[in-house]
C-alpha cells in the first residue's frame, strides 16, 4: 500500500497540471511611475500565457512562443478552454495582434469594476486552455496550459471586486 501511495505522489508531481503554476509578475509601465501586474504561467513546453489589465482598463491576454518556435506570418492562434468553442479573435470580433513570437487578444473592457466577457469567465472557471497555431518552419502545432489556480491569481491581478459576466446568447 505504501509503495502505491509513493507512485501516486511521483505521478502527481510530474503531471502537466502539477507543474503548471500561475504566479503574479510585475512589469514597469511605459512611464516608470506605473507598474502592470500580470497573471503568468509557463507550460512544460516553454510556452507562456499572460493575462493583465492595462492602464485603460482593458483585459488582455498574451500567448508567447517558446525559445525555438516562431508563429507563421499573419496568423492568429486559436484558443479553446476545455470543450467550449474555439476562437481566434478578440472581443467584438476584432483580430488579434500577432508578431513572430507572440499573439495578443483583448478579452474585455472594464467599466465600473464590471466586464462582460465569456472568454474571461471561461479562463477563470475552466480546467485547461489549448492553443493551436501554425509554425513558421514546421506547420501545425498545439500546446495546453492548466487553468488550475488561475481564478485566484486573476482576481488578484484584475481586481478582487471585478464582476465578470458572460455575453447573452441568442437561441
């Protein structure tokens, strides 16, 4: 029985969910008087995911490549939380911003400490997010991040009093 327990502990320690951890990072703003707090995670493949509130109360997410890969030109990765619909656009159907090593999406606009964003709601309440993308040299690839612990960190970064609601869907 003890051997079985030790094996379970080892497996838990090396699983992708166990190795992924959401942390808060800080970056100086363009004018050195502001600091941006960012919810940050990196997966086992070296890809990074960051979510933050900018100085204009816009919630943004940035997916960054690992040291070896570059995104194909003029392509936006698709992201999908759990089994929900995949998307590759910002809120209001705006395109993502994309460079060779990163892509960025607008998830919502905060007004009076409220934001209507199904994507943000999904990130705070989902289990995993998967990015699918075209690489510059080798074609299609995908990578997954655990969302375990993301809700607590996102509340710290975006604001403890922020109310996140979903868009109304029409039948």
